[in-house]
C-alpha cells in the first residue's frame, strides 16, 4: 500500500462511512434506548426540508474532511500536538507492513498525506 492507496482507503472507510453513519443516526437513532441528545437532534433533523437536509449533510462532510485533514497534518508533522515546540520533539511514523515489506507512509521526504487528501 502506498500513500495514495492509504489516503483513498481512509476516504472510503473513514470519511464516507462516517458521513453516512451520522446521517443514518439522525434519520433513525440506533439502539433500544438512544442517547437523549441524539433523539433531540433526530427530531430536529426530521423537521428540516430536503434542501436543508442536503446542506446539513454538506456541513457534516466539511467537518469530517477538516478532522481527517487535521489528523493527517499531525501525522505529517506540520501541526504540533505539543506546545511549545522547542521543548519537545515528537515525530510520528506511520508504516504499513505487507508480508516482509515495510513502507513509511508519512515520510517527510515524500508527499504529505494532508496534501494528497486535499487534492481530491
């Protein structure tokens, strides 16, 4: 798996499914006794017209995209998780191991994952 394949997998498995699951939970809260906040949001959602629901789905998509982009920025080392930066040097290494082969997906000498994600 290379960087492109990884980012595409995240888009499909994390991004797309997260957006769909949030909308599905708004349409019909899961479980026998769903959280009251979710029930309230679901009730509000059902009072929206088709256009408003479409806009809400766009907002959900935007939030998910920003979250994944931010996580990729952290993994790429361009967004710090510790302040101030001069006190701690943290490096994340994201590797994929396929059989005997190991590849670094967030190699700072290669493309950034957040740039690949944003290039869609």
